[in-house]
């Protein structure tokens, strides 16, 4: 089958813009006129050093990243950051409060889906502090088991003096997002930045706020970016091939973790140490060069289209169309959206197909229609259509046409 006949709606790794792939195929043969391909050249070459700088610079431009924050490139993905966040931030906390007992080092986790839950489990596994679950997105669901919304902010239980506060902006598996799609007057649930307590060790800051942006990075502006101590994202959903992890980290988080370990903190593996990565300009070890290269091409491509404001506008239009079709299916008794209005992800639309054998019929017809990657995550089932940056409005129109056709066929 030709790629022009396919609509790739996979949750990640996901599609990339065609002009970028064509350009990247040239770079595989000859990177920047060196006569050597991007996967063959030294990461210490001047050409690659320039690429690293250009990538950080274009990210700064796209997201208005202030000089208070470093931009780092590394490997290990989102899951690597589940561990790195805990180790680095508890090391910082140890340096500031050497005499506290571990049970007084509290890590606040806002659990709104499977990924933030995994991150909280990793924090608990690593120890060195205790995990406080600020809120659990399952609490308001009918059976108490599904992550289907961001719980009302007045029910959250933030600690007074947390070592850090952690949340996941977009839950890829469950389709729950802060400031999500809303079709009613009820509006969307925003992240409550106003509730963050001051940093106990430095009143010029708020308690360190950490966000996993793996599946919504660059899909729209990051609200209150400057209030975050750390934001990270894997490249593989919205901006490039897998392998690259992007970290935006406030400079006061770059601490001497070796000194912290001498005071009793857990040692931080060197390749996970933010200060080491920053000091080496993300070249402490060989970075994911091909992924960085393609990500730079993608970011340049998006800049020619109008940058993040353009992406935000188109992504909102895409989600609106798909949720409207899901709603039509709901009215016809064919679909059921998994997530409540106001928390519905712009990136991952998750719903169920109702009726005996209907999901299998949906998947088979989607396959024939050229739609790929629409099966829900294995842990939750159902259907998930992911509408990342590379999915065009035209492709979304094809999806919507397919959904309407399916509703008609099922509803009779
Ligand atoms: N966080 C979120 C929101 C994700 O969607 C994913 C992966 O899909 C991860 C973390 C884990 O990322 P990785 O597979 O890069 O380790």
C-alpha cells in the first residue's frame, strides 16, 4: 500500500510530515554537505554541534522558553524521566534540608491517568521520600475504575511543603487532558497554578512543578511555562522519531547530586543527572542524533506554517470535528465517549463502540478504509484516534466521514 492511502492515527510513535521525511532521507546520505550521513557523523563534529544549538534555539522560539530554563536533550524517554525526576529533585531537597527524615520529603503526584499513576509508582519504588496522591482521576467515575476526568480542583490535597509537585498534561492512554476539549458551557478544567505553595527553601520560587508533556508537547502553547521547574517530553508523538527526550529545566534544579549523595540522598546515575547533561551541553554521551536531526526539520517545517499558534488552532479544529462525530454516534447508541466534557484530550480521542461484535467490525472497516492505529491501549481497550501535529485536517475529514458511515451502518 502507498503511504498516501493511509491515515496514521497511532498513539505513538506517530506520523511525520511528508516534506520532512523526504528532506531527512537526503540527510541520511549527506548531512549538511559533509558527504557523511547524519547517522554516520561524529556527535562532536561542528556540524552536529550547530544542530544541537539550532534545535535548542528553535524550541525556545516556538515555546517562548525563558533564559531561567535550560533545554536539554537526552535518551531514556518518558519512563526514564519518571526516575530521573525523583532522583534529581530529592537530591536538591536533600541539599536544602539535610536533616529531614525521608518520611518528611513529600512528593505530590496528581494522578489523572495511567502515565501519572506509573510515575507515582516509580517514585514510591525508588523511595527516599513519600508519595502523596493529590487527587485520583478515577474517583469521580461511575465504577471508580476509569480515568475519565480531571477531578474538581477543590477536592485536591496538595502538601504544604512538597519536594515537588508532578502532573501529566495529557494522558495518552486514557484521553484525559488539562484544559481539554469542551463542547458545553461547563468549560474546561485548567491546571490550578494558583494553588501551588511557595518553595519552602526559597520563597522566590513556587514549590517545584514538574510536568510530563510527552503527548501534547508543541500541540499548543504551554500555559505558565515559566512557573514550571521542569517539563519533559519524548519526541515520538508530536515532533520526531523516538529516541529523543526533551527536558526544559529551571537552572536552580541543576544541583551537585554527588554532594547530595554524601548527605544521604540516593546516588543519581550520571546519564540521568540534569546538572551533568547541562554542563556538557547535552553531549555528555552520544545523543539520539537522528531523532534530533528530524525533530529540527519538523520544527522548521512547523515554523513555516505559523508555529505553535497555527498548530494550536488546527489541533482544536481537528478535535472539535472528531468529538462532534463521536457525539453523533453517542446519540445513535453506537459510540460512548470515555472521557467527560472539559477533560477530553485534544490529542487522543478515546471512545467505546457499543453492541455485540461492534468493536471488531469497527476495527475491520477502519483497516479497509486505510485508517491505522485506532485500537485503544491494551490496558483499557476501546478505540483511540490520535490527532498529533502531523495529522492534517484533510485526514481528520476522512476519519469523520468514516465515523459517520459506521454510525449509519450500525444504527440502521
Ligand atoms: N508519558 C506519557 C504521557 C506517554 O504517553 C508515554 C508514552 O506513550 C510515556 C510517558 C512513556 O514514554 P516512553 O515510552 O518514551 O518512555
